[in-house]
C-alpha cells in the first residue's frame, strides 16, 4: 500500500508542478500547488489501492471455495 501511495504522491506533485509552471506562476505558488496536489493524489491512490486489494482478496477467496457440481443438481421437470 505504501509504494502505491508514494507513487500517487509523486505523480500528483509532478502534475501540480507542471500545471503551475505552465501557468507561469512564481516558485512559491508552484511548490504550494504541487504539495497540495501530492497530498490529494496520495490519498486518492491509497483509497483506490485499498479497494483494489479488497477486490483481489475477494477474488482469491472465491476461487478457493469449492463450486457446487452443476451436473448433480436436479433439473425441474417439464409440465404439460
């Protein structure tokens, strides 16, 4: 989870700094906006990573459960 959050923060920082520099902002503003973007992107990556890991665990658990035998189920009779 930590590497995903760090990656999200890094991407957020680069995006925030890039957009601020593209808008010709002064350096203190660039760093402020990049820091806020890093915080938000890191939190978003942590949230998304947690959902992804829970889904992965759920899929693994479903594969471990034995499936009912489809052929042994009684088929309903056809009524005339």
